[in-house]
């Protein structure tokens, strides 16, 4: 009995702790909602991911072929534009980077990102990619507000440009290049523009995270569509069952 009690308390505590962990312990700077119905965005995101991320990060639970099928990318385009580590669509998306070397270079092996958005939240990943800033105290020259001390270099710096963190001022808002809802907190100032405008960079990150959101559960759209059908069926079946009950019981009274 005692054991069961301890177990139940442990389960309750774990459940209570989970959201706090997922939120990263502090409020995120930008709000973000992934869009699983925007296939074009996920397609662009797949291209972004393969070009800018897959050199270091794998998505080893996803196959190229599945990705092509789900996102409507024909095999020849898939091979020409997205498949850098293999030419077999049945292969998993692995990174070409040797693990031991990566650990030496970055102090840490870049983690597999297949289910990253489910682990951290899509909004967390969006914030992570938006909040790199110059920090001369760091050996790589940049730091990250969402994951302080991150050992990942700002690989998108030539796209985003260079931003610095401005000390938080009480109720300062409406700053240029900030857009979309954000909470009070540290703000960023672009000191050197990148190849993309702030709006374009936001779109680039949105596409990338939409793709990662797809990859974390490739069957999501099918699951939701099936769910609606099942509920519709149950509703119709309830009506039928009710009519049948009325018919069967009509002579009893
Ligand atoms: C040059 C190698 C490299 C490239 C390219 C790279 N990353 Fe990383 N990334 C890393 C390393 C190393 C870490 C581990 C950072 C840490 O935990 O300190 C990391 C961590 C992350 C994390 C946080 C993982 C976690 O939950 O702690 C995310 C998310 C991420 N990368 C996304 C991306 C995306 C998206 C791209 C492409 C736009 C990308 N990375 C490109 C090296 C890279």
C-alpha cells in the first residue's frame, strides 16, 4: 500500500513539474503558434533545415521519402534539393558530422531534432532561433537568451544580422523590427543588418519551426482528420441508437 502511495505521489509530482520544465523556467520573448496546415511553409522549412541545420543536427526518426510524400515534394526535387547525406529516399535523415569531432568542436554533440518541438515546445524553438545576440564574454562571440550559454554558434547570423541585447526598460514597447506580441523583458537591437529584413527573417524561422513541428509528428494531420470522422460517426450512431431504442420500447408502456 505504502509503495502504491509513493508511486502515485511521484506520478503527480512529475505531472506537475512537466509544464514548468517545458516553459524553460522563464517567459519567452516572442509568442509563436505553429501552423500544421501550411504545407508550403513546411516545404520551405525543410529546405531551410537541410541547408542550415542538417550539417550538424540529424532527424534520424524521419525518412526522406516520408517527408517528400507528406509535404508533396516529388522524388527528383527531393533528391536534387534536400538529400545531402544519401540518395535513397528510404534512408533516415542523419547528419554528416562525426559525433566525437562535434563534441570536441562545440563541447557538446548537436542533439537529434526529430522530436525537438515536442520536447521543448515549438514556441521555445522559435525563440531560440530569434534570440541569439552578441556577447563578447563568450568564446563563440554570441549567446542565446532562450538557452543561456548555448554552445551552438549563431549559424543564421548572415541572414538575421547582428543583434545586441538592450537592457530592459520598464514598459518600453513598439520597437522597430520587433513586431508580434512580446512580453516586457530584454529587447534586441539590430546593429548590423543581415541578408534578410527582420520580417523576412521571422518568416524564415517560422517556416523552419513549422517544418520541425511537422517532423515531430508526421501523422498529426491524418490523426486529426480521422478524429473528426470518428466523432461524426459517433454522433450519427447515437441518433440511430436513440431512434432504435424508441422503436423497440414503444409498445412497452
Ligand atoms: C555548426 C553546428 C550546428 C548547426 C549548423 C546548427 N546547430 Fe543547433 N546546436 C548545435 C549544438 C552544438 C547544440 C547544443 C547546444 C547546447 O546545448 O549548448 C545545438 C542545439 C540546438 C537546439 C537546442 C537543443 C536543446 O533542446 O537543447 C536547437 C533547437 C537547435 N540547435 C536548432 C538548430 C536549427 C533549427 C538549426 C538550423 C537553422 C541548427 N540548430 C543548426 C550545433 C549546430
